[in-house]
C-alpha cells in the first residue's frame, strides 16, 4: 500500500504541494480531484519519483522510497497525452516495460485485447486516434504489472463523447486488472466514475477525502462545494430527515439533525409547484435539460427545467427543491 | 540521484571533455594571441596605420556586399522551398547545399576558372555563392512553419500580393533573415581560401593578412594585433546575431504540409528567379569540371594523371594521391573526435536543461561551445603555433594537430545539428520510459539515440566534408609531408606551370565529387534542417 506522509514540494519558492497525507490501499483506486494548478499533478510526479519532495515521505508497504529512483519504483505512469514512443509500433510500446524487466513478451496481446485494441500490434502509433493512443498508453503502463498505476489526467485530451466512453472502459480495466491506482483529474464525473475514494485538493493541500457519494453530499467547506458545482449556499434546518429552507422542504434522510448550511447545485431547484416564485432572466439548452437563471427576491439563482416545458425568458415560474441536487456543507463528524 | 536533480553530476561530467578540449585547443591559443597582441607595441602601430583601416574597410565592404547578394539570391529559393509543393524541390534543396559544403579552395578555383582576372567582383560573388544555402535553407525553415492564414487574412482585407508580402510575411521573416545575414556576414568576413585565391597580391582581408604576416613576413605581433581586431569584430557580430535569434521564437508556427502549395499568378515569377539562382549556382561547379578536363592539347585527363606525381618540377613534397589519403585520414579522425565531443556537449546541455540548474548556465555553456564557429580558423591555427609548445609530446610539429584543429571547427556544427533534435524530444517521453523501468542510461539508448540517430548520421557526414575541405587552420598546421588536398591545391595554384593548374583543378573536382556524394547522403536522411544557425 502507498503511504504519503507530510509531503511538501516547492518550485522556485512557490509551494505546489503542502504537507499532504494520503494512503492508497492495495487494489484501491483513489482520485486526486481539484482545479488546475492546485498541485495534484506535482503530487503525482512526486509519488512517481519525478519530483524531489522538500519534506515528507513517500513509502510503499512501510518502506521509504526516498532513495529509490524512478525506474526502480515499479510504478506505472499514464500521461494526459499518451507520450507513446514514436519510433516504435503499438506492440513495441506495450512491450517496452516487459523488455526493461527482462520478462517474456507474451502478455502483449492479452493487454491489447484488455484495452480493446486486439490486432493493433503492428500499427504505427502516429496513425492512431487520440482515444486509441490513450488505450495503448494504458496497456503499456499495465504491461509490467506495476504495483501502483499513476494516471495524470488520462482522459482530458479527448473530446467529451470519447471521454465518457473511455472513463467507463478505464474503470472496467482497472477493476479487471485489480490495479492499485492514483488518478489525477479536474473532472468530477471522471473522478466519481473511476475512484473508490476521492481526495479533493485545493491550493496544495488535501481538504477532504472520502467515498464519492460522501464527498458529493457532504463537501467539507463552501469552496469545495463550489468546486463540485454547488454554488448557492443557504441556511437550513433538519428535523426527522426533512430539510426546511427558504426554497421549501425536501427529504434528506442522511442529513444531520439541527441547523445546517446547504449548498445547492442547479439541479436542486426545479421548475414546479413550490413556495418560491421568480422571473426567468436567461436560459441555455443542455443535452437533457434546460438551465435557467431565475431572479428571486433581487438575487439570481440557477435552476433547471425539462426540455419540453421550458419557460421562456421573462416568464414567471415557481421552484421546488429536488433532494438529489442538495449537499450539506461542513466537516462530517 | 534518485530525483530532484536527475543527473546534474552526470551532466557536468559529460560537459568536462568538450570544455577541456575547448580550453586547451581554443581559449588558450586565442588568449595567447590576444596577449601577444596587447603586450607588444604592435597594437598601437597597427591600429594607427592607415593600411589597417583600409584592410578593415575592404573586409567589411566585401562581406557586406556578398551578404547582400546572398540574401537577394537566397530569398526566392527560400520561397520555392517553403511555400511551393513543386516536383524537384528535393533536388533544389540538395543543389543549394552543395556550394555551402564545398571546400573554400574549390570555390576559389572555380571562380578563377570563370573570372581569370579575379578581383573584387570575383571575391564578392564567390563568398555569396557559398552562402546562398544558409539564407535559403534557414529562412525556408522558418517560412514553411509560418501560419499562412495571416497572409490570407491580409488578402481578404484587400492587400495585393506584394503588399501582403511586404507588410505581413516579411516582418515575420525579418528575424530569420537577420540571423541568417549575420551568419553569412561572419562567414564572408572571415573567409580565407576564396580571398587568398582570388585576391591575387592586390586584395586582402584581415584573415589573409594575418596569414601573410605570420607565414611570409614573420611579423607575429602585427598578426596578433590584427587577430585581436578580428576577434573583437566577430564577437560583436555574434552578439547581434544572438539578439536577433532570441526574438525569432515569437512567430506562430504550424506544420509544413499546410503551408506549401502550387504557386499561383505572380508567384511563378518568383519561382523562375529561384530556378535562375540555382542554375547560376551550378555554373561555377560546371566550369570547374570543364576546366579540369581541358588541357592545352584539347580535352584530356592530364590533370588527373598528374595527381599520381608531385606536380610540375616537384612543386610538392607529396603526390596528389598521398595528399588525398592525408585528407581522408585527418577528416576521419577529426569527425570521430568531433562526434564524441559534440555528443557529450549536447548530452550535457540537454541534461542540464532538465535539471533545476539555472538557465543562464545552460546558455553560457551553449555559447561557449559555439565560439570556435565565430573565430577565424586562421587565428586558431596561428594560436596553436604560439602555444602548443608547452604541451607534452611535441604536438606542434606532430601530424595530429591537423585533425585536432579540424575537430574544433566541426564540433560546433555537430552540436548545432544534434541539440535541436534532442531538445525537441518531450521530456515526458523519457519519464515514461523511466517509469517503465529504464535506467537513465537505458533511457538514452532506447529514446534519445533512436530518435536523434538520423541527425547524428547527418552531422557526421556534414562534419566530414567540412573537415575534408578545411583550409584556414590546416594550411597553418599541416607540414609539407602531411599536406591535405585543399592545402596542396592552394600550393599548386601559387606555383607556376600549367601542369600544376591542371592538377589543382582535377583535385578540386575530386573533392567536389566527394562533397556532392555526402550532400546526397544527408538529403536522403531527410533530416529537418542542417543545424539552426
């Protein structure tokens, strides 16, 4: 198991990673989620041995890796843009780690089928599409059976449809190979698809670690809630699993009793029968819903409606609360 | 060594041999000349002399004129190579490169066969002839990556083709043209063989004057003072070139394929001019071959047969074939040495840039390795004569001095060809290899060497022809019995006798054939560019 203790990395005076602790258990997939520039890639590179920590340790099964060079750590790394070796074909790329380890190369075909590229062995890597390149990069990293797989924004360079498809595939491959993995991403859908646990990073620190639904429902502070898409913060009271707010009531059986602070995602406010009325000031069509900006008591809130019955700009609407879009802000006890 | 500063120690260790070589075989001799120049009362006298300033004036004037000719002739060819997708562009690329790698004596002699009177026009044309390739290829390199859509935008906004070129394209190319022109100016100002062969007794530049004062007048302090003047001027030009090069990175770059197309309308006129330039470049080459085959009794191979002997009434101490053998041996040694030093230096520079070492250190080292390219070979050769006595093993009179001096000239070329390729390899490619279990040494073997292999081969070939044709330093250092082919050619044309002339032209033709063969090889390797000058 990977243990990172008190890790700090500075770049020319700027602290990129600050006193970070995190563990990844065997067979577990942990996502490092945070906005760009929060230090998550630097943390990943420090784990790989590509950056020297200014303080703290990276250890595997209790053994400090401080003196173990990159090539002896046995960690696989997948970059955002593949970084396939241009002078080798697909097979040569996948076989690279096996050759370095002096292992037989018969696993190559098996790995290519695992990532859905059976029969691609003789292709030149420059002829592959972006998605295919990422699959080869994944197969290449998995081939030598790394004890830990590090993925640095593995899907970010792909377009959206491909990204969603590949996220599902990647999740399947990670489970099938029983890999222990640390994934860096700024996309929470990606993090929640892939990870057993999610670590939220902000300004060089890990502010929250938890299971995806836990982090989704109980962001540790307003900033984290905002990063996870819940921008409207409102006070509320919970009694007997029912939350009461200025926008009405909703059933939240998992919420703590008493006074709480809620963070609402746009999907928390839906056009329908409710106590709050407002005026639509803008609307944008999304794939399966319509996003509205609604002016309520001289402030503007985000809300959603169905595509079929979307109100026009200027229309008066009433809003109801949908429990699926509600997060409770604050540390979990 | 695990991390943080990967290979800082290794990088510095790799830098040691090339740096040591640079210090012993370049900085020390040049410093000795500067000292000799400053110590004697030579400097004052030389600087006060009107002759000196006439010399400087002629050196600068002919170099400026030749640079102007090279730029004017090179730009249409650059357009042809960068912006058109015509059949035969591969041949044009190779054809313009041939003059650049021809030995200076060969060019000098080719122009002498065309313009037997010699003189200023011949000197300027010959120097320009050499350097059309520098302008054409380096400007084309930038031009082919310049986004064509800016020009399209200007055309849509109503600018004529000419107006578009002047107000959109030219400003983007100006740094590349400036940089190429400063290099050409440097080459022309320090050109030795051409001026020596075409100037007769009448015209000389700083470079030839240094040679004459040392070898014929034995006026060492005077020569040293002139060298000092030249080093200062060269340094100034290098700094100007470095400044223009620094500004060059700003142009927006695109892939090549999108910018080349069939010429349209007035562009054909430019293409025609480019073809005319290339045709003119082939004239001296053809004249040389013709001259080598024409004897007083009509066509014949007398010159080639004479290579077996030592010239008219024994003008030489070696036969032509012995000189050719000397040339091949010295150039081989020089190339091998330059490859080792150049690879080490490039590896050191690339590895240093990857560590957290200060960028200033990398730049300073890079500039230091380039210095020999700027300082004239004659100065270096002269410097060897006054310093290397101090080294053990009687190096000054040894035949190993020639390859050492040639390696000094060739090493910067190897670095300039290898370094851009090594730098263009994404560092994460190496990191990917490392995480897959490749040790630092294995990363070099698996990633850097395969990816830079063609460039290394091209650098070896290019370095080999440059060493083969090196004249300035070699003519100082080669002893009569270890004379190389260029030195022998220089000696033959200085002696009377039609047989000597015949033999010189034949030797030149042979050198040229070797050069053309090597250029063809370089072009076959399809390396992106011959260095980033």
